[in-house]
C-alpha cells in the first residue's frame, strides 16, 4: 500500500518539502560520484523504508541515510577530499575537532540544519545526508564478535559523552552523569580522532568480502546491526522521490529486521520521531 504525504498529518516549523528537495540534491551529488566511479551504495534505515512504503521520504522524516561497502566508502571519502565542491562539503573527524561519529556526512553549503544535540558543536551545520560504512564478517554470534561489538559500543559512548556532555548531564542528572563520565575515562587522555581510528580498526574485517556471510552496520547497537549478506546483496533499484536508487536486495526482509513485521503500518503520531532541529535555513 502506497501512502501519500497528503494522507499523513505532519506538524513542522519549516517547509518539509523544501527540506526533502534539498536532501535529494545532496543525495544526487553523491550518487553521481558513485555511478561515475563504480562505487556501490544503497539507501538505508528510514530512507529505505520511505522508498518501499511511500516511494519517497517518510512524510515527517528529516534526514537521509545511505550505506556503502567499506572499500567503496573509503574510496568515496578520498574522492570527496581530493575533489572539493563549491556546493557540498564532506564532514567527518578529519575536518571537525568535536566529531564523535563513526560515519561521515555530506552537507549542502550555505544552508543550516542544527539539532539540539549538536548546537554549538560543529563548524559546518548545513543540511546533510549520512553515509555509513558496511563491514563484513564471518560470524554473528561468536564470542569474539560479541566482545568486539561490546568494545565498539563502549568507545562510541565515550566519544558521544565527551562531545555532548551537556546533553548527558540534562538526561542523567549530576550523580549518574559523574559516574558515566568517570567510566568514559579514555576521553580524558585520547582525542576524538584517535578514538575513532581505534573504533574503525575494530569494525574493519581482516578477511576479504567474498569469504564473509554477514554484513554489519556497527552504528546500530541493536540485533539488526548484523544481517546475512544475502539480505543486502546484490542491491536492487527502488523508486524514491520520482527516481530510481539502490536499496538492499531483499528490501522486505531488511525492513522486517529493522522495523518489525508491521513495517508497512504507520506509527501513531506521538511515535513519529524526527531530529527536532532548532534552526533550519535553506
């Protein structure tokens, strides 16, 4: 069942359609580079759900996510660094001192999209899309994988609390925050860029892609972070905002794993989550 934007109640303080159009501009910039350089990509998360359920954005969604195999992700980052654009900018730990994420963003220049969490954090606050690396591994439930995921999640938490202390203090209160901050002691001695480098080294498999049977998107902390490779590959095309883009090959199973068996059902209004930006400027 295709659900049209007009059929869904959406309450926004800004023009959501204008935001969506701008995000597609950024997407098309990245996709054009991917197509010209034979880099693989696919829409992920709510963007993939929107493509399948709405043939476009989820009506209230205010971001856009794509994933790339680690090898292609690395090549894209290098291409963007070597070929800067006057209209769009790469953003990651290489050009943001307070960067705490294990993926990159591409932002549209001369625009603004500031979330409460990142207010005053970054030098570049343009409208953006998220680009996630996809890694490969042999085992999903082995002891070594479980330990590695625990370590990755711990370091991600260290990065986030060191970059956004006010957010944690507000959420946790002074006592819990103090213990949490002490538990995140590596951030007192190691800068963000070094910590991210450590996290990336844990994420990257030492085995070649062809020998692996699982795909991991480690930014996820839930069980859906790791899925069988056959769910992702080969990618297939799906309509999104009037154009064709790649999505996971078994998009139905991917969405079931991410959102449950009722993923075609709209959530109640109170559960329609957004990034709640505090400032948007086109």
